C-alpha cells in the first residue's frame, strides 16, 4: 500500500471516530437538555401511602406506650403515699358527735385513723395499678395517632408542591401525591 493510501485510510478513520464521538456527545446533550426541561417544567411526582405511614406510626406509638406505661405507674406508686397524706388534711378536725355536743378525738387516734386510711387507699390504688389492663388504652392511643397522622398527611402534605433547590439556578418542583392500599402509582 502506498503512503498516500495509508494517509487517506488513517484520515478516514479519524473522521469516522470524530463523527461517532460528536454524534454520541450531541445525542447525550440533547437527551440531557430534554430531561432537564421536562423536570424543570413538569417536575417530579412522589407518591406516598398515608394509610401505610399511619399504620407504621401507630405500631411504633403503641410499642412506646406499652413500654412507658409501667414506668409511669411505677412513678405514681412512689409518689402516692405523699399525695394521699397531703390530701387527708380534713382528718385533723375529726370529731364524734353525741347528741348536741361534739367530742374531738385525741391526736393519737387521729394519727391512727390517718395511717389506716393511707394504708387502705394506697393498697387499693396500687392493687388497681397492678391489675389494670392497659391494652385498651394502648390501642386507643394508637388509633388516635393513626387518625391524626393520616388526617395530617392528607390535609397538610398530599397535593402540595415543594421546590427543591439544587443550586442557585435550578429548582425541581416535587409534587406529593397520595395513593391508597387499593391504588399504586408512581410517576415522573
């Protein structure tokens, strides 16, 4: 092969690869600009399922309540004797009536009555605490949390569009849409 033919073949190969690279670059650039404009104008849609989120929060809240109620009851049992004593102040003026006259009880008797009231009331309340079934209370708190979270998601989040600013010159509008357990749709 002559030197002229080799140079022409080499020149053709260089032109070919330059054309390929230019075509790939222009194709990628056009695709990027198209995606950029679509995202900029139309934005993104994010689908959330408010029932599923509310169920997850309900389960978490119920487990926290189940864990915390015994601690609260234990703290109440510690504070109970002092609270009962503080609220039995009416026993200081304990009197017994005979006909038209009143007889005040001795201090020792009042202290004994107050001590017995403290013991009986404290035992009754602690027995109630120890035998109290908190399951209904936990379920009620969980159900209230479920209703509150689902309502909040539907009213305050779903249907709103948020602008996510990636830098000074580009912001992506993100619209939150809701789904249900019967409908699944995620779109851009």
